[in-house]
C-alpha cells in the first residue's frame, strides 16, 4: 500500500458471495452488501459496523445468517466506505433516521438490527426513536449509551480506557491526520490493541487491518468517522444533546442480545452489565477467545448466538 495512492470509494466493493447495491434513504446514498438480494420475503437483518471500520467487518455473519434463511444486509454507515459523505448528519437523530429509511427503502416494514460498537449505539437509538420498525437488536461490544456515559463518569478504570481517545478526537485536523498518515497505521494499532493476542497473530488479522487501513484513507472518511464522536461530545452541553440522552432513557421492551468478548480491555465487564432498566428483555452473553471485535475474532460463536436469538 503506498501513501501516494489515495483509495477510491469503490475499493471497498470486494468480490464475494454477495451483491453490492446503492440504496437511497434519508436524503443520501448508502452502499449496502447483500448475500441473497432475491430473498425479498425473508426477515430483514441489518448489520452496522463500528468506528474506523466498514461493511467488511460483518463478512462472516453476512453469509452465515443468509444461509439460515434471512435477508441480510451489511451497510457502510453515513460517511464511511462507498456511502455518501455529507458534511453533517452525524447526530443520533439523523443516524437513526438513516437506518429507518434504509429498512423502508429495502421494502420492509420491520427489521432486526445488529451493530458493533458505534454501530450498536445506532441500533439502540433507532430502537428508541423508531420503535415500530425495530423488532429486536443485537449488539457486539456496545452498552446502552446511558450506561456507557454513567460508567465513564463513575468508573475510573473504564474512564481510563475509553476517554483519552474520545477527547483526542475532539481536536481539529490532528485526529484526521493521525488516522490517515503512515497508510492508516493508527487504525491497525487500535485494532491490535483491542483484539485478543491470539487473533492478532493470524493472517486474517493482517488482511483485515490492511483493508481497514485502506478504507479509512478514502477521502472524507476519517473526518466523517470523527464527526460521530465530536457530536457526542459537543452535544453534552447543548439542549439537543440533553434531550437526546433523556429520550434514550426511555426503556425498550423488545428482545436485546448483548455480546462482549471475554478479553475486551476497552469495554469493561462492569460497564457491559449496567443498564438493565433500559432494556428489561436484554440477555448478556460473553464470547470466549475474543476481545472488542468478537464478531470477527470468534465468528462461529457470535453467529450461533445470533441464530439462536433470531430463531
């Protein structure tokens, strides 16, 4: 990979047993990947990636859940991959509107949402703001947003693992340069830091890091990725942010599956267990031999848990 070659957005359209599509929703174009686009009558499962990532994060679940008879769609979130990169819209309200619009544009009236990390926060938000569209949510390494906020405020250990990068990302320009310089090495460093040592020693890790490093260097992606975290920070002191967090404390009564890698040093076990009052039908599952990217590190266990949950 040469730093002289700036990746084109289309470079994330990797070949495989799936179909790449463009879908318009909420005023912008989304790049989505489907394993079985002809299966219009099956239940819809929408897969949402996390920070500095893209649809490829869900490659295992995309095909495995489709084999079980679901219509499975992995999405490049707003600002990522080959989706549009508008200058604004990285607030919780708009992101939930993106997913609700996608479900409708795909021809469905309801869906199960599955999200990793920041994609999980979008799942929580959509379930609260668009309850009739969301039948259930499954989350990988993504506590309830109010639970995460409480943990960062009250637990010094969680604060020390989570807050430094979050604050660093609030600076102008510096974080964009950090994420994109040296061919995106910072993304590989974060991936290595947050995954299990076993997976970090595999050829799949090397391949995944290479693809993520390329995807973050697509023009506009680093800035858009950071805007999610900047809105989360800036909104704390504004009426829209206070209103958002108050709204998020409305309990949801749909089934919720929460998965956490056993060796996740970024999201602590105590944080993972918080917040049952906001999702009384939540089931917590620890994924062995995995860190923060459990759906990639131990895909068989994650897919089996998702299959049980969907079934």
